């Protein structure tokens, strides 16, 4: 290949317009190089339609004239021999375009009006497929040399490289736009989710406040109901004693008081005072229960407890209760299980759970058993108190930890035992408590951290 053609190819191959996919600039630089390097009059780029039924001119250089997207189209139905020749994807070398079998059909309508004598068409390939041609035309008779045909072929390949770069840039732009749209969508969705979460948190807060107020209302109503009975009886008994004393004073002043009347009125007053004292003591006992149920105190001191040793010591305090109800305790606790907890509250919890099981779980069972089992993992330890009693109904399970809920109120139960246990576990032991039925009875589970968070 002639040196000046080789230099032109080297210069174009380094052109940034080609690798940046700038098609207008690539068209200009490639076609200018052809007209200058081959000293010809016209050069143009033609691209095939998708169905190859026609070929359209996308850029034309004619001397000093540069025309982008000129309005020129060649249809297969009008120029069948030429389009059929292009289907072979080979160079069309027409030294005399008027007589060449592939281009002669252009003679009257195209070649003669433009004064074109010679043509050289070389295929443009993209991804290995012919997509168009570079058409080189000259207004004088010309014998196309091999170097010139090879030179045109190299430039057609460079044009295919520009098409690939343009396609890549297009995909990159679409990808960036897609990413931008996706980021915008994600941002909008995030904003929506954030708003939804905030609304849910507000709703949750309102529900918690509503439930707190409802629980407070039930608690106040329960306290009022429980205290009202002994205080009402005490007030009635006190009023009766006062009325009896007033009547006794009147009898004394009217000198109608006899020994028998004095004795009768004295017995009434004594009995009324006894009722007042008994019911006031009942009210004091209730108040103490309320104070105990209120939960943990801050003066408790945590310590490390070996449950296998600690639990049997607690069981000694309820031995008489177990004997009274004929209940057998089964202890299933690993010897090495050591936890950080509060000894006194934990003893109260175990005692209340055993008392609750003895008083409520068993009806007609002949073999009454309570199993206490414990285990641990990396962060938590779990204690279960399981009985083989009657189990609990769904309503009882739902209300078990509610203040003043009891199924034995007629027998003097206050309904504060499991509420006390719940508060101690939740607040002081920093754990969770749950209640469920099993195939053989009821199970209360405590889950607490192995090491407490202390401040």
C-alpha cells in the first residue's frame, strides 16, 4: 500500500471521534480521507434497511460539499441487479459504471445527471454482518487499483468500529438513564417506605398509648373493686357500731339502760369493731399486694446463681403446700447452669408459679406433677414450669397476666400472682414470659439474658 494511504489510515485509526461513537464526525473524517487519499470527487455512506429492501444515504461528501442525511434512497424494486450484487457482500469495482452489469441500471437516472463515470462500493460490516457500503465515485474514467480497493476496505472496517462505539455509547447512555431512573424510583420508594414506617410507628405509639390507658383503666377499676368491698363493709360496720353506741347513750340518759340491754349493745359494738378490723386488714393486705405487683425495685442486687442448688432451696419453702395438694416436683436442671439474676425476686417467681399450679392446675388428677426444667444458649437462659393438670382455655391464656384476673375469686384469690411474676420477669430480670398449653397440661416459660444489663 502506498505510504500516503498508510499514513491516512494510521491517522484515522487514532481519531477520538471513531472510538467515542460520534457518527457525524466519523462520517466527515472518513469520507474526507477517502476523497483526499484517492483524489476522487464523491464519497458517501449508505446503510441497508432492516429487511434489506432498500439502502439509504446517511452522509455525502461531494467536493467541498458535506451533506448529512441527504434525501437519497435506492429501492430493491427499482434497482434489483445492484441490490442483488450487494447481497453477495463483496466489493463492486466498476471502472465504467455505465456498462458494468451491477451498476448499469443507474446510468440514465443517476450517473449521467451527476456526471459520474466510475464507482467503487465496499461493504461496511458490524458484528460480522454487512449493514451498508461506502460508495466512492469519480467523474472521470478510473481504473481502481488494488491499493485503493484495500484502502477503502480498511476505512469501511473503521466505520464499522465507529458504529460499534456508537452502539456502546448508546447502551451506556441508556444504562446510565436506567440507573438514574432506578435511583429516582428507589428514592421515591424509600421516601414512601419511610413515610409508611413513620405512620406505622405513630400508629403503634397511639395503639400503645391506647392500650396503656385501657390497662390503666382496668387496673384502676380492679383496684377500686377489690378495695371497695372491704372498705364498704368496714364503713357499714363502723356506722352500725356508731348507731348502736348512740342508742346506748340515749338509754343511759333516759335511765332505761338495763344490764341485759348493755350486754346486747356491747356484743353488737364488739362484733362491728371486729368486722371493721378484719376488713381493714384485708384492705391493707390488698394494698401490699398492689405494691408488690407494681414491679421491680431499684435496690435489688444481681448475683450469680447456680440453679441446680438455688431451686431446691426455694422448694423447701413450699414443701407443705406440695404435700397438701399431693404434688410431686421433678427437677431437670443441668448441674453447671449458672446465671446472673436476683435471688429474692427469682424465688418469689418460682414460689408464685408453684402456688398457682397447685391451686389452679389440678382437678381430678391422681398423679400430680410439676416439672421444673432449665437450659441455656450463648446469650439466654430459659426456665420452664410445666404441670400435668387441666390446661387453660384460650380466654384464660389471653387474660392470665392481666391484673385481678382469677378463676377462684370466690375462694379468696386476688388475681395478682401471675401479674407479679410478669412484672418481675419483664422489668427486673430483663426477660420475657409466655404461657401455653401442652399435650399434658400447661407450661410457663421464662427467657432471660445470662448476663444482666446494669446501670
